[in-house]
């Protein structure tokens, strides 16, 4: 860490396909804690065929976080640890919904620290979003379910436009 909390740069990584209210909850709380938060959209080759392009995900996040002057949106390919070093970040922020998230994220936190020297800070999900994931949102929406409570209006608009452009329900 570079010093007092006033100089800390946090990175909140994810695929954000699409961003959910749970993601925004973590972003808003991180924005209160850290003077600079980079929401980093990962281009993840293991997650095949994202519904939204990288540009769409970045635009959704920019629109959804516009009220936070200390939040910026960026993207990266490859290792998070490399992006953290290139960005000169001081901490990685991850949201945890359930215990299994911690079990999965702990290994990544240790590896990222070994590779970059940067620690990971975990923020517990608001209980209202503890079951919400991007995958679940996409599945429910594609089957005609109402996801308005779980995504910001901007994201709902993108989902609806995507549905209209693909001719699905």
C-alpha cells in the first residue's frame, strides 16, 4: 500500500455481463471507502459468447456509475495481477454473495497477492442481492421473467434492446 487511505486506488474486476444491482452495491460502497475505484471489465476467454460486447458492458457501467466522480471504467485482458500492477492499484475489491464465493475467491486472492503484492478486500453482498448473478439475470430475462428489481434501468434497457435485436421473447 502506498500510504494513508486518502491515496488508495482500488480495482473491482468482473465480467459484468450484465452489471447487476449487486455489482452496483459493491461499487457504491467501494466508492465511499476509496478515493479512486476502477471497475475493470475482464475479457475472459473462459466465458464464451458473452451476451454483451466489451463496449456495451463498459458503456452500461459508465452510465450506471456516472454519479460517482471517483469511479472510472476500464477493461483488461490476461491476468488481473498484471492489470493491477500496470494500474498502480493498491487493493482489489471483490463482492461475496455466499460462502462458496469466499472459497473460490480466496485462492484467487492469494495468487493475486503472490503475483502483484496487492491484497484483496472482500465486501459482503447486500442480502437483497445475495442470490443475484449475471448468469441468473440473463437466464430469467431470456425466459420472460421480470428482472427490474435486480438490474439498474440502464441495464434493463440494454437487455430489452438486445432481445428486440435478436428477435427473442
